[in-house]
């Protein structure tokens, strides 16, 4: 959901797609998906989410999110979106 008015962006969906590609390459190198899952399971993932969505998409000029959603509704939309996206990493 990251705003695009500020130039190039790497959405969470794009980052997850790239992770999937890298994970499949790791699986190929290590000899299988189970080995790769075990290997990647040892990794620490850091995720910073929400800042741009609020600053740009909710409060920023050029977006009507604040007219469509209350702050609580927008927060719930973000939580639902992030939950779905982060389940992909498991």
C-alpha cells in the first residue's frame, strides 16, 4: 500500500515476491524445500510497516483514503493486509 507519489517504491508484495524467488534458489542450492525451510527458519526477519501508509496514503495530498476510511477503519485495513502478507513468509 506504500504511496507512489514520491517515486520508486518497493511494495510489501514485491518484497515478498523477491523473497519467494530467493527462497526457491536457496532450496535448489541446498537440495530441497525442506532443507531450505529449516535454513530460513533460523533467520531473523525485521519488518517495518505502516509509516508510509499513514504518512502518504492516509494523510498525504493526492489520496482520498482519509475521506473513505475513519482512522480505525484504515488501521484495520492495514492490519488485515499485513497479516495476509506476513503469513506468506512462514
